[in-house]
């Protein structure tokens, strides 16, 4: 089963339903990706407009910026909705008449006024920049849309999703809002920085939607685009050092340190949407042509393994066998991946394909063409369903955890139950299709048991549902092909919600257990029971998310603020190391100025001019406070002190600190400086007392003491070595540690974290990476900090597998892929 299975063979294969589904998926993808980016843009608008207002040349301009800021806060929701609506208009079929009616539209540039000209230039610049960045992906998308338009007359224009239309949609959104041209240009700049510059994932996902429908899968993004948009940046080649995640906050701490935003990863469905880019869910993601497995799906690859055994005498054996052998299906096989999965599963269950080997149930060795033993009678499907319901009732009444699946014991119990209904004698057998269905589901649950990403407690919950799942597989032919089937969704949600569960005493475990108990008690043959269970689980998921988001953000804020204080303290300690600091000067420096540095670091970061200026101010202040030991030092003090004190004074008064205290401490420094100048041995007055232009005869030096030029030694010139800042050196070493981590180690990923040799590994989520300290902060499922790790230590634990990544794949799809692979490669 290779990548070639996606090939679009005939126009009839693009049905209206497929088209409608594709349009729905495209709209959903646009909404999901652009909502995050536009939200980030609005979050940054306040800061930019406030900065512009502070630097405005006139009160009129300043008021205009403030009015725009207030307007955006009020109109934010409407702007977002109108932007989405404008963009959606491009997803309508093209109107050729309207295009012909405006043939000169692109030539009307000279007819617009100056303001509109500036807007058009801004839009054109954004579009050009986007095409330079994503041109290849956009061109592939247009090719796929154009190809589809040959199959359907209702497809939208091939340029509909181009960056230019995204820019135009935003421009049209601002038409109804009263804004000056300058303020519109400010918003265009923000839109460029926060939206246009981050469209790579959108175009990757849009192309993938078409590929998943079998539309031109053979064209692929070149290496340069993949390297630039899906790999870490060159200067930070690996791991979280290259994948620092931004939140909707503009705090520098959240951009300089890798931080997971708990508001953006939300549900199981969202995690599966991003699963192809996930470090933890990629080992079973897509069907590849190299015999490897992937997780959306279904890992059964025939190109890289041995072909399934084809029973002799089956019609079409030759072509089918050769098709499997080279990794593709014969002509006429189903086209979509879901249909192929259904096709493969149905062939194994019906007996068209056989398999044998270790771990393969004996039922799969029997072909459909193999005649049954004379006189063999089979139980009716209704008898099997009744027996399954009876066994399901027994499971519901038992509170004992189910540790493992035993297919043989289960089938004996099933036969015993059916025999008891017919007088106690087992005179019939389960027919081949039902037996293979049971065995197939048992293999699925075996794979779930072996899935290390699922905790033991959650595995036991899932195992209690194996009988209901067998019944669903017998009742619903779409079970294996429908990725959104409520039964599959239920299993996936339970596994997903239980990633962080470590105890059966957890309140979440009790909620999940109640869902399972309700299913065992209520489900008979109506799939509605699973629909209700999936809805209930989604509600649990939302409630859990609401509870954990604020708690985790509070944890992150606390961790990062603690780090900020440590950075400021370390900087101050470095500045005063081996220096004299008068007691009267300590409060200004260690309280008021350190508070200013703390906020600069949080809001702007260490790379900002403000932070660097605050450090330079400390350096200069400490230098001036040192004892005067030369005339140069005296001159430096007298010439620099007033300007320095004025700078410190004005800067601190802009903060929210007590102005009276600030005035007092500034005055203390002023008094210290004056005292140092008055007592200086290098003041003009002190030097004047020591100088004399007249020397007595008695004091004249003896000629014998006078050295000739030849006797004089050359002056020793000491060139001081360049000083290495230990803080910078420490930060560089920390980043080297971070760079050694695997790419899978990034905020938002769950791990089983080593918690001591005598303790069980703790399930925890990486929430923050402190880059300057190479420190990893892990939280539990409700967002509370539970473990802190050094990057080198954690890297060693990953190498030794004492710590492991918890894959966030679909539990059902992962297991299904393993089962299909196991059957297809069995000999």
C-alpha cells in the first residue's frame, strides 16, 4: 500500500459529497489557522499603538492612536467575523461574466488618490513577500484546485486561497471602520508581521487536504520549503531552542523561553489535526510508499513487507497478489485511504485473504473458499449478539480490572453461553465471519494493551469495552472506515483524556469510569449510546481544559517571574562584584532600579535596548560610586554625575513606584557624590596645596641620583585581557544543552518522566523551557508544577529510556495500523 494509492483515476471519483466535505475542511482549516494568527495580531496592536502614541509629534496624533486602540478593543470581534466572511466569498464558484465586465480593473492604479495608493502598495508588498516565502506551496495548491475544476464545475477559482486574497479580505474588512490612513498602515504592518509571515502551516495543511482526497499527490513541496517551514531555524538547529512557541501575550519571557500556551492545544480533535506535525504522533501518521507505518492512520504497508496470503482458487488471485506484492492495488481497487482500509479488513474477515504466524489467530488461516466440515452448524448472528450482551452484562457487574485479552477464553465463554440457551450442549459453532470479527477486535485490544502511551488505569477502562466494540463491528459496516465513528471517538477520547492519569483515585478517572459503566449497562444494538458517550467525554474534556488552562498559565507566570528575578539579581551581583557599594546607595539600586530591570526583562527581554540601557546605567552608577583614586576618576565623577542622576530620576518616575521614596534615594546618591568630591585627594583645591613652583637649595637633588636616559627602563604597559561576562557564558552553555535535546522535546508534549529509581515514572507535560538555565519545567494534567529537570539530565534519561515521550496519536487508529501490518506481513 504505497503513496500511489491516492491517484485520481476518473472524473466519477470526485463526487459532490467529496467536494462538499473538502470545502468544509478547507473552511475549517482557514478558520482554525487564521483565527489564531489574527488573535495574535490584535494582542500586539495595543503595544504598538501605545508606543506610537508615546512617540507622537503632536497631541492630535497621540489622541488618534489612542482612539484607534480603543476602537480595536471594541470592534475586535466584528473585525474577525467580517474578515472570515470576506475570505469565504473567495470560496464561491467564479463568475466569468463579472470578470469580463471589468477587464481594466488591474490598470486603474493611476486613478486612485494618494491614501488609497498607499494601501494598495502595502497590500502588494505583503503579497510579494508571501509569494517569496510560500510561492511553491501556493502554486501547488492552485494546480490542485485547477485540476479539480476539470472534474467539478462548482469549484472556486484556483487563486481563491492566494495570499493576495487574504490581504484583500483584511483590507475590505477595514473599509467600514473609520480609521486614518496612517492607522490603517499600522494595522497592515501588524497583519504582515503576525499573519502573513506565519502562513506556512496553513498552506501545508490545505495542500494535505487535497492530497488526502487523492488530488495530485505526486507533486510535493521541495526540500527548501520543507526545511524552512517545518524544521528548526539554522542558528538553533535542534529541539526547543529552534521551536520557541509564542503565546498571545507579548511578554518577552514568553518569546525568549519556550512556553506552551495551554489555551491553544485544546481538544483531542485539535491534537489530531496537528498530529502530522507532532513530534509525538508521527510514528504512525501517513501511508508511505516505503513500507513504514504512519498514525492517522493505518500502518499496513504491503510495499515494504511480504504480501498477504491469497487463498488458492479465489477469483482474481493473480492480479491481486501481484498488486499487493509491489505495494499497490490492482486497477479497480478502492481509491481513498478509508476505502482501502475497509477493503483490506473486509478481505481478511471474509476469508479472501489469509494470514498465519506468531500472534495471528487460527481463524485467519481459513479461506472463504475452504469448505466446512460436513454437518457443521453455525449459530445465527442474533444468537451471537445475545451471548455477547450476556457477557457484557457480566463485565458490567464485575468491578475487577481486566488486565489482558484472552481470545480463547472469551470464545469458550461465548460458546458456553449460547449452548446454555439451547439446553446446555454446544452443538454449533460461530460462523467464520463472526469469529474473525471477534479475533480482529481482540487483536486491536492486544495492540492497545501494548501501547505504552496509554496508562495502565486507562488501558483497563478500554479493555472493559471490548465486547461492546465487537458488537459494533458486527452491526456497523462503516466502523472500520469512518474515522469519526462514535465508537472509535469514544475509545480515542478516553485514551486522550487519560494521558496524565496516574491514579484510579483521580476524579477524572472516576468520570471516565462512569462513562464506561454507562455504556456497559445501556448499549445493546443502538449506536446512540456511543454517540452520547462521545458527547459526554467531549464535555468532560472542555471542563478539564477550563480548569487546567488558568492553573497552568499561573504556574508558567510564577516560574518565569522567578526566573526573571534570578536574572536581575545575577546581573546586579555581577555588576557589584569586588566593588564598593555605599549603604545609602543600596536601596536605590537593589530595590527601585532592580524593579525597573525586572519589568524591562519581562516585557521586553534581554535583547531590548531598554534592558541594555538599564544595565549600562547600573555599570556607570557603580563605577561612579567607587573611591576616587585618580584625577581621571575625579573628573569622570564631576562630569557625569548630574546627567546620570537625572536619567535615573526621570526613568524611575515613569514607573509605578513611590515617587517620594525615589526622590529620597536620588538625594542620598547626590549627597554621596558631593561628599566624595569634597573629600577627594584629586580635587583642584587638594592638588593646589601640594604643588610648589619654588624649591630650596637644600632640597635640590644630588646630581649622583640623576639617571641618564640609557639607564632608564622602558615603561611597562599592561594590556588588560578582554573580560568574559560569566552570565553570557552561562547562557551560551545552557543553549548548547538545549540544542542537544531531540526535536520531540518541546512545550506541550507529554512524557513519562523519570522520578527516581524507586518510583514509577511520572506522567507530566513539558510546559516551560528556561533557555538561559537549560531548565525544563513539567506540570501535571491540571497545570501544577510537579518536576524540574536539567536539559542534560533529561537528555540522558531519554537515551536510557528511563524517560519517554508519550505519543498523542489516535489510540484506535494506531492499534488498527498495527493489526493490519501484522496480518499483512504474516507468513
